C-alpha cells in the first residue's frame, strides 16, 4: 500500500507533477469550506462530506498489494482516477483544523468497479471513506460524462433551504426554482440552471447515489428532499458559493414569511431577462457572466 502523503507537508517540493503545492491547496480548500459549513450550522455532528478529483495533481498509483473494495456498481468514468474524500464519521469542524487527518485519497481500478486507499491521511489508522461515497462517485461519474474538468463536490445540510423544502408541494422543481429566482437576482446569476430537486431516498444508499448522479448530469446544485443539498464547482470554494447563494434565497423567503411579509420578488419577465443576460451557461465554461455581481 502506498501510504505516502502526496507531498502535502512539503509544499513546493512536489513530485514530477508538482503535486505538492496543488495537493496542499486542495486540502486547504477542504479545510476552509469545512469551517464555513460548521460555522453556518450546516454540519451538525458528522453531517456533510467533501470530495475532489485529484487525478491530475496526485502522482499516486495503487501498489499491487493494496486491497480493493468492490463498489457493487461499475463506474467506467472513474477508471484509474483518484478522488480525495472525507472519512467516515469525520466532523467538519475537525476537517477544518486537520484536513490531512480526516481526508484520504481513493484510487480506482482500471475497470472502475473497485477502489483502494492510495493515501490514508495522517490519522495512522485505516481510512474509511464517507458513508455518502455512492453519491460522490455517481456525481463525479456524471461530471466526467459531461466532459467538464475535475471538480469538487460539497454535501451539507443548509438550514434554511431544508426548512423551506419541508413545505408541502415544494418538490415541484419548476415552482421551486421560480420561487428561488424571484427572491434574489444573485440566485439567477449564480445558479442560472436552477436547483435539481431529488425526491427523498435513503441516505448512503446506491439508490441515492444514482439519483444524485442523474441530477448532476444537468445541474450544478441539487436539493435532496428531507436530507440536504449538494453542489459541484471548480474547487470547494466554488461549490460552497452555489450552496450559499441558494440558501440565501431560501433564508430571505423564510425571513419575509416570519415577519408577516408576503414577498413580491422579481416577476417572471424580470427573471427571464436576467437569465438571458447571464445564463444559463454550461458547466465548465466561464465567461463574462462569471464575474458578474448583483
Ligand atoms: Zn447528509
């Protein structure tokens, strides 16, 4: 088993790919977002998990003696790739202070049907990936099918978004997105493709993973009804930005309702005007709209 850190503790002394600095940046990004999730109150106990495709920056190969864990589902899109993931039971507040202790790197077999632990962090014990691994794998596979660059995935429990999602009938995706867009122009600019609404599925199951993967074939953010939300981005910070923006719209709505205000918000025509100006744009491309602020 290769249990060698990808130069995480020796920034600037990376191997042939220069992985040291880049891998340190990924760990720091995980720590930064983990802290935000904890401070937001979106990561009670060990809720929330993170992953990032690090294939191009971690020059790890699985040694011949690394035990492989069958996935039960084959992901040809992940064959030979490496994913950094948070560990089972890890608390976001702990990831924030010691990401190298609570993260590991999985390497996938050449047929995409199994994984081995390529780097098990600094904890000194065998690394076990997050129980939400099926969803992370299905989402990374979906992103590969979309042909976008390696991406980070953030799953968390945004409080106001989850509260709003408990409203009966909210599972109507068209209605839900129209509501969110109407509340905040930033929501249209930052999430022009809207939020996918995924019906409740038992957390941690392959079935939830499949549902999560399907949602992310067309969206960058998904609400998992009665559970949480997930987003993808160029890095952990970009994925967090999407969740933060969606939750802000939900918070505005709940604040209005709790104050007795019936929010008027943007009209459908005003939302469409914004969408024509700023998106939707396909995942993986950036353009002038990416720097737009409202
Ligand atoms: Zn969750």
